[in-house]
């Protein structure tokens, strides 16, 4: 059974700093997804990673995938307040889309 | 396309009552997922459908929960009878065929409160 684990669960960081969120998954998967959820809102897709070594960047966020290590990272560069949200990674076990526990990110001045 | 549409957005009901949540997936999507989100348990997959057929309902917590997808454009999640511990946000999501590698798109969710 696929398990997806994220760490840290909570992250409080100062504006301008860099940090990385980690996503480990327990079984072989060729796809990894990152989503963002603002308080009281739905989940919005950020990145789709489809192969080993895939790297995608959007603004201050960069996601990567290492299928051999079963690890994906979401790197935050020079954080700004607008990035405050909860970030989820998700992976597939056959056709079941399973998500991690989420990382709640708070960026303060 | 208007995206995944869920109704109602909010539902407050008394314990023991029947609750029906509704979802309209994105046209052309052949996968539909129902999730429950709580602070304690995070985002749990309850059941998913492929081409209107339930494939895996192992996440459905109890027999009080049931889901149907009578056609490609409509699905329901029913709780009968409801209990206070069912209070959560329920999300519906849809996606295209797995091989295309596209992401799942989520509805706005239904916030259910059982008192």
C-alpha cells in the first residue's frame, strides 16, 4: 500500500530565506504531483513530475523528482508572504491518487 | 469548462440525518475521486471511479458511507445516518486517463458539519 510522507509538517520561515520540503513515497511510482491549498480553499495544482530527474520551476518554487530514491523536493527560494499556504505532494498507486499529510508553510516578515 | 463543481458548498445537519454530496466532474475526464479532509487525518481518499465504475472503495470509513456515479457527469457521496465525527471538508476531483500524466483537478469542496 502506497504511503506518502512529507516533512516538515509545519514550517515557519522568514521572508527572503530558502527552504526545502521533502516528500517520500513508499512504492514505485512514475508520477509525483505538488499542490497548494490556501486556508478554506481547494487544492490547486503546482507541478506535475513524470520522470526520474524531472525538475520544474515556477517563480520562487522548484520541484524535483528522484524515482530511485522515491523522493521529491519542493524548494522555496527567497520566500515571500504570498507563499504562505499548505503544500501537498501526491503519488499514484496503480490508479489511486494518495496524498501526504501536507506541509503548512507560514512566511513572516 | 467550469472545472469540477460540488454542491452544496456548506451543509449543516443534525446527527442521524441523511446527507448527500454532489459532484460534477470536468467533461471528458474518466477518473473521479472523493476525498475527506480533517485536521487529524489529513486528506483521505474515500473512493474512486473509472468510467463511472467504482474501482476501490477501501477508504470508505463505514457502511454508512456510499457513493455512486450513474453517468459520466455526476457523482454522489451519501452518508446515512450522519454522525458528528463525519464533520469534515469533502472534496471531489477528476482527471484524465492515467497514461496522459495529467493532474487531478479539485472542486471547491463541501464543508459538512454534523451537530
